[in-house]
């Protein structure tokens, strides 16, 4: 637990820089730059590794806890910048830049073959903030993760700036084989901090992918408070088999913070895919309590006699008085390619969920249960506050060949887009598949002013076949769930259920929205 800064204090940090070298042959590297307080980068594998487990237990735990008391302090953070090196041949790379307080990047292997029998695998990434901040000024110069170029690569570029951002258990190009095993992932943020007379300025988060002839790439940029990106596998399409096992994923944010007489300015989040990269996930989140979890991109996996559960949960019990919150824009832009499979997701605002979305996925379920649950609950209390948003924008890339993509932009309060299959062939035999998207607004707002910057989702063009979903949501309590696009679904002795629910019992007195 961070013991801290009490009394008058001033700190001027020049930042952290990690630069990867280049090579004419194969390149396997991890470049990590961290600047600030309580940043984790742990239990991460990079580079053509094989792991076989039999009758054992594998546990990864990355936890940060802050119980500090900060009074009359002034802190300037330099940028965190992670840059990858180039390779003319094989390139396997992770570039992670984290700046701020309580950022986690853990259990996200890059290029891993995993085989487990009668084994329990557990991953937990948690942030707990119990700090007290009074009369403080914090300014940062951002987090930047830049991918390099190569001929054939697997790459993860992660940039996080702010407080309580999680990227955990997001494998890239992984081949899992589970038999009689249990896999649990828990990513949780809890904020019970007290903030009075505080001025915070963020420098933004930027993740930009490199260029390649063919590639599997994840570009993730998160800026703000309580952003989760967990359990998002990419390119598991070779051989993913789960038999007589249990897989559970939970991403949760809970905000019980107190904020009085504060000014917060966010620098925005931007994620851009590189050119000529065929399989991509580009995710940018800015604001409070944004989740992107369990979103596979082009996996083809088989589930037999087992249970999978995905849960994305946001709870807001915060109290905000006499404060001004200005969020930077959230932008996710896909790169171009030959044949393109892509997800572009940008979320800005309070309590946005995007979970359980499959892109170009073939799933076979036999005698098992698959459940996806996205829930946001707002019990916040806001008096005499102003929130200004600069919007969310998701732009898909173009290709000379086939294009299969999802473009989702959400801005506002309590937006859900969950369990959307795009060009997926799903076969369910003797099983059960459930999807639930729920938003509940029990907030109380008096004398507040809210200005939203809008949401925009633009799909890319194709020189051949074009299959895409474009979803833009802006406002309060918008649901887009259970949408299938160009999907073949076969059910035998099975049950599928989709539920979308929005409940508004909020109290608004003398408030303005525009």
C-alpha cells in the first residue's frame, strides 16, 4: 500500500522511455515504459512460447492499493513512451506505456501455445484507491505506445494514462487447449477516494500499430478513471478446444469516490491500427467506467460439456459537487489491409460496456452453457457540476479484398453494445446460450450541465465482399445487443435468450443537457 505524500510536496518527473532495437532477422521483444504511481506489468509472455500444465495450479495476481494522504502537493509527470523496433522477418512484440496512478497490464501473452489438463488457472488484476487528495495539482504529458513494422508479426500496443486502468488477460495469437480444467479471470477497479480542491490535467493516451505484410495486432489506448480491457483474445483461430472445463471472466468497476471543487481535463484516447495488418483490434476508451471484455476477433473455438461466463459490471456510487469534468475525444481507427478482419471500438463518458462481441467467429457448443452479462448501475449523486465531452469516433479501415468489421462508438451515460456476432457461424447442440444487457439509472442530479460531443461510426470500403456492423450511440441508456450480421445459426435441442433492459428512475432538478 502506498504510504504517502503528506504535507507540502512538489515533484517533477521527466518521464519514462523504452525503445526497442531493430534487426534484419527475427525479433522478439517487450518494451515497457512506466511513469507515475503504482503501475504493474506482470505475468506476460512474449515470443513463441509453449506451456503444458497437468494436474497443477497456475495463478497470476497483479494488485495495486493506494491509501495515501496528499495535501498541498503539486506533481508534473513526464510522458511514458514505448516504441518497438523493426524487423525484416518475424516480429513478435509488446509495447506498453503507462502513466499515472494504478495502471495494470498483466497476464496478456503474445504468441503462446497453452495446453492444460486437470488444471486450475486464475488471473486477478485489481486496483484499490482509498487515497485522500486535498489542494493538489497533477498534470501529465500522456502515454504513447508505437508499434514497429515487419513482414509478419504479432503485436500488442498498450497506452494507459490516468487512474485505475486495466489491461489483463488479453492474449494475442494464442492456441489454448483445455481439458477438465478451470480458467478464471478477474479484473476489478474500486475507487473510494476523497478528492477536494483538486486540479488534474491528463496528457492523453495513444496506441498506434506498425505496418506489416500480414499481422495480428491489438492497439489499446485508455485515458481517465476505471477503464477495463480484459480477456480479449485475438487470433485463436488455429486450434482452440475447451472440453469439460469452466471458463469465467469478470470485469468490474466500482466508484464510491467523493469529488468536491475539482477540475479534471482529459487529453483523450486514440488507438490506430497499422497499414497492411489483416487482423486488428483498435480500442480507445476515455472517461469513467468503460469496459471492453471478452471480445474475440477471428477465433474459431469448440466448447464441449463445459461452461463459459462473461460479466462486465460497472457500479457508480460516486458523489460529485461543484466540479468541472472535461473529457478528451475517444478515437479508434482501423488500418488498411488486403483481407481485413477488424474491430474498432471508441467509448467516452460514464459507464459504457462493449462485451462478448465476436467478429468472423465460428463457435461450436455441445451440451454446455454460455452466458454474457453487461450491466451498468448508476446511483451517483451530482450537484452543481459541469461535464463536457468531446465525443467518440470509430472509423474502419479499407481493403482491396474482403472486409469483415465492427465499428462501435459510444458517448454518454450507460451505453451497452454486447454479444453482437458479425459473420459468425454458431452451432449449439443440447446447450444454452444467454445474453443480458442491462442499464439502471438511479442517479440524483441537481444544477448540473452536461454537454456531449456526439458519437460517430464509419465503416471502411472493400474491393470485394463487405460485411460490417456500424453502431453509434450517444445519450442516456442506449442498448445494442444480440445483433447478428451475415450469421448462420443452427440450434438442436438448445435454448438461446437475449435480454436488453433500460431502467431510468433518476431525479434531475434544474439540470441541462446539450
